[in-house]
């Protein structure tokens, strides 16, 4: 399981590391401090780890690649945008403040690092939490994957796909029939 996570994550890890010189150039030109560069790279690596763990969970739930990709993207969007939007709606409707705080802490609220998305409109969470939460959630996703796989992932024979003709025959002739039985039933009704 961890081997699959590492094997699929190497390319993304190197892509995140490729951004480091570009961020360092902004530090050299005076736009960012060294701590901002380090926090940005660390936050990007944390989000990458969380996304890879979500992808691993999604691929263990869905057998088809497109469905697994869609599920992974939806889970990441849930934590990144949907939870902050839900917190903003609850805050705007006068909901309990503790619920807004919980949703702000559970979302991927990187407003101090990136400043984009609906999470930037929420009350800011401590920086240590913004960097620790993706790690905790990523390891939770890996633990959930480890629990899910042994009980749900078994070799199964390929399922026969339904065709429209078979469905029509089942509905109109009341059950599965062979070609010979179909001919007999049709000839009994009207031979001409």
C-alpha cells in the first residue's frame, strides 16, 4: 500500500521541488522571506501528501480509473472548498460559532500560505494547525484505505454487461431465453 503511494507520488514530489527555485527567486528579489518560502514548500508538500492519500483511498474504492479519479477530486474539493463554503453559509445564517470554527479547522484552510479559495474568508486558523492538519488527514486516509482493502477488494470474475436486446427480451418474454425458445414462443403467437 505504501509502495503504491510512493510509486505514484514520486513525480508529483519532484514537481513540487521544482517550484522551490522559483520561490527562492522571489526571496532573492525581496518579495518573500526565507520562512515564507519554507512554509510555502512545506504546505505544498503537505497538500500533495493529502491528495496522494485521497487518491489511494479512491483507487481502493473504485476499480475503474475514471471513477477513482473523479472520487479523488471530489474528496479533495470537499475538504478544500465545500467545507469552507458550508462554514460561510452557517456563519451568514447565524449558526453556532463552534460549528463554524470546527468546519474552518477541518477544511484545508491554507489562507495564510495561499490566500485563495473560500477558506480565505473564514477566521484564520493557527499556522501550526494549517501545516499539521493535511498530514493528520492524509494518514487517516491511509488508515481508512488499509482497513477498506482486505474486506472489499477481492478478485471477481468479469461481469457480463447488459445489452439493450437482452433487457428487452427479459422484459417482453418474461425471463432469459435461448434463441430456440425465443423462436418457439414467437411461432406460437403468430407463425405468419
